C-alpha cells in the first residue's frame, strides 16, 4: 500500500493516477503504508504547519526504512528550513536549506532537463538529459552528498544550476512534477512503485 499524504493542497488525483495508492491524512494509514509519497505545492511555512501533526509518523516511517518520495515542495520540506519561511523548521531529514532563485525569472515554469549525478533506482531507464516539468521559485542547497540530479535554468542572461533530485537510502525526492512529465514521469513513478 502506498500512502499519498494529503495536506489539502495540490492536485493529488494526478499523483494517484500515475502511482496508484491511497490519498490520506490519517496517521494510522500512513503508519501502515509500505511506501509514502509527499507531494507539495505552496508556501513552505504554511505547508509545514499542516504537516506538523504527521511529522512524527513520517519521520518514523523514514527511519524504519520505508521508501519515501518527496515531490516539488515535498523535496524542500525534507531540508532544515527555507528562505521562504525564516525560522520555520523543515523535517530535517537532509542537512541544508532551501533558497530563492537569484538573477533569473521566477517562478521557473516548464520543461527542463535532468542531468544525472549519481546512481539512483528512481531513474532506472531514464536517459541523462531527459525532460521533466517544473514549477517553483525556490530550490534546495544540500550540505551532504545526496544529489542525484541537477538542472540548468537560464533566463535574463543568467544561468543557475540547481539540485533537482536527491536520493539517500530509502528517501528519494524530485523538484519536478513526475505526474505532469509524460512518459519520463511515469517511468519514475513505476520505479518508485517497484522499490
């Protein structure tokens, strides 16, 4: 059973359609699940407030070795904090923080390439430079060796290379939206389902 964590935001129906599973905010269902997906859109602090009652059950699942997938803001919430909501702690699964894009147009919206940086089972069958769909104004800056993929974003004559996928042990997260990324996104979802 895959639990798709429902924080009352975002289009979870597309995630469920691509992945299967159950959309839930019930801590007991999340605890019983074999795998957990945390999709997210919106403001870091506001979403962390909604996530607070589930913090313990999510961290326990991660510590128990259950496969966990963070999507978009779900990736950012795994870090210690974000410039978007100063003083509001994230889940702290990974060391590092989330910062706003500087010198380029925000939000970063549309199709862009994923450049693979290390072996990660989530990207089995995905070629280096494959395209995925992004919508975000902030990006994670990890302080540990977890970067599985990066993306180049160019606008206004500036170029930013940012972390777009991370993976360590049983925890995987992507800045793009696999549920909106066509065949490549479905491959990522299928790989997660098969973990």
